[in-house]
């Protein structure tokens, strides 16, 4: 028999979920490149189908890169993104399967995806989105705050930051140290019986 793993304590669960908040404003505290590397070194271990790992991340930190991003942002996301230490573009790689010989070496998995554009697209988008979720949890685990966003022009973001790599944009996520004075009141959540079923 295997021993069960212990549950995380309430402090850890609070930091990751129950007391964590999506941020609307940021303290003037830099996020180091070393922290962004540590973030990747945690999130990359989150599970994906056939270890396909199609998520790709562009961390916008410089003033020049933020100005390049500015025209793509909706009005409601502009100020909080310009003031955030980091804005991450959560993207996905349509040609993720080219990495499978390294990531999934025990069988030739490329034909599972190269034979169907729709299967490849669905796999890349779904698993890339999962990796975006892992990024947010990893950031919170490192003591950072996050603010995920839609509300941007996908085509402009891809043209400015992703087209040379062949990647596609999914969503944006500001990262840094949140300003509690800029938080809204916590919104309600659904009850178990409204969102779940046990069969």
C-alpha cells in the first residue's frame, strides 16, 4: 500500500485559492528575471496530454515592450497593465508536436496530431490554457499576485510579439505584488450543487 500524501495546510490553501485575489493595482516592486525563471521551473511540471507542453509565455517587463503592448489593450485593462511589473502573454504553439520526440520519447506521438489540424488545435489550446492556470498558481506559490485578463486585440498582440515564433495568444496575466487598496469586494461563487454532480 502507498501512504497518502498530506494535505496542504490552511495557510497554503489560502495563499493559492481562498484568500488570493485577482489584482487591479500594483505596488512599485520589481519582479526579478530570476523569479520569472523560478516561475517556469515550477509550472512546467503541471500535467498536459502526452506531456505535450504547448504553453508558451512572453514576459513583458520593459517600458518599451509595454508601450508596444499598449495599443492592443482595452480601456479597462490599460492602467493596471501599464503599472504592473510584468504582463505575461499566455500563448500556445500550434507546432507543439515538433517537441514530442524530446518530451514524449517512448513512442512516436507526432502522428497523433500531425494527421488532424483540428485535433492539434484543440490539444494545443486546451493544454496551453491549463499551463496558464499552472502559471497563476505557481506565481501565488512564490508570493506573487496575478491579474488574468481578456480584453485585448489578439491580432495586434500576435503581430507585435508572437508571429516570428509562430505562437498564438490565449490570454494576458499581470504579475507582481498587488495593491490591496485597489481590490474590489470579493464576488460570490456558485454552491457545489449548482456547479457539480456526483454520479
